[in-house]
C-alpha cells in the first residue's frame, strides 16, 4: 500500500494549487505562474537527480525490450515536453470551454490515454478492476465538476476539447516517460528529477518573457514557493515513489483524488458552496479510488526491476 498512499498524498499536494492561487490573489498569467512553478520545483528535482544517478539493473525486463532501444535522452525530452505542455493546454481548455468542462475532459482523459500508451509502448494491458474503478471515479469527477444540472456544457467548442485532451495526453507523456526510465533501472528521484529538471531549464526563458514582476511581491513569492516546493518537488517525489511500485494506469486513476481534495479545500478554506450533485460526486469518486486500492488490485503492481 505504500505506493497507493504516496500517490494519494501527491494528489492532495496537487489539490492545494487552486486554493493557494485564490488565497494569494496575485496578478499573474497562468503561463507565468506555471513557468515559475516548474522552474522552482523542477530545479529542486533536478538537483536531487544529480545526486541520484541512474543505475542499470543486471537484467532488463522483457516487457520493456522495445522501449529500451529508444535512447534515454529521447524519453527525457518527451517527458519534459509533456511537463511543459500540460499547464498551458489545461488552462486553454478551461478558458475556452469553462472550468468544469475543461477540468473533466483533461482529468478524465488522462487515465484513458495513459492506459492506451502503456498498452502500446510497455505491452501492459489494464486490468478489469482498473477499468471498473476508473469508470466509477470518472462519474464522480463529472458530478463534482457541477456539469450535472448546470449549463456548463452549453459553450463546449472543438478547440477547447482539443486543448483539454492535449492536457490529458501531456500528463500521460511525462508519467509514462518517467516510468520507462524506471524500467531501465533509474531510481524514482533520478527519473522524476531529470524530466522535471530539463523542463525547468526551458521554463526560465518562458518566465522571463511572461511579466514576472508578480514574483517581487510577498504574496507572489510565497505562492511561487508553495507551488514549486509543495505542489511540484514534494508532490512529484511522492508521485515517483508510487509510480516506481505501481502501473502507470493505476497511478493515473489514483491522481483523480486531486479534484476530491480541491473541492474539500474549497469548502473548508474558501467557504465555497457544495451542491448535492457535488457531494454525491465526492462519495462516488472516493468509492472508485477505494476499489482501485483494495488488496485484490495489487495484481497491477508494477513489473519493475530491482528497487532503486
């Protein structure tokens, strides 16, 4: 259960992002905030990666023989591209189609795309339990979003849908890239740190051209440090710990705990109102996560080489 707990804790760290931004109330673009977050968090993870050099196992798992022929730098580049693409595509989807629709499509598509990529690249077919648990959790996400009984779907457009789907695919790219590095014997610190460290290097020029004056204010600096240290560095170390021990498909579904945590924080900290549909959604979403976390699901435990 250590992997499950680690991923759920990571999801709770992710869940504080919206609340932190609301409390800080800084005048900054999503691109600037995202670049600062990756620069700080990715920089920390990159420094950790330098101290945790990847070690190759004596024998490679046969299931990843095809993936092992791909140079490691290509996998790192693809993973870093996924990290950099996630935030702008996510916010583009929520801006074009609304927060509810954009969030549901992005978060809902991530486990599905991860499952497809994992089956194609690592030859790992998701289990029936994963399918049932993911379906239950996605129903919960839809209910929590407020789409049911609302007018959120009235303004849905193709560009917004494509942007949100791109966000889900971006998540799948960096999650699977990190897993492929671990399949090669890299420790989770080295895998996550290298992917996010490369993304941090690219984030620096993006931050410089995105009006970073907000970082000079106390609220802005506090927000950047929280997002970088807690929701990126700490969160992705926990995420990597779980990814080392679980299938990427399982990890992707477990991170659906993020909207659950974000909704509860909105109610408790920001005093937002919880509708009946959202309350039911929280229960359904939690039920899906419980189904996935039951001991029987351990058959999906990852096929890793010797632990790092």
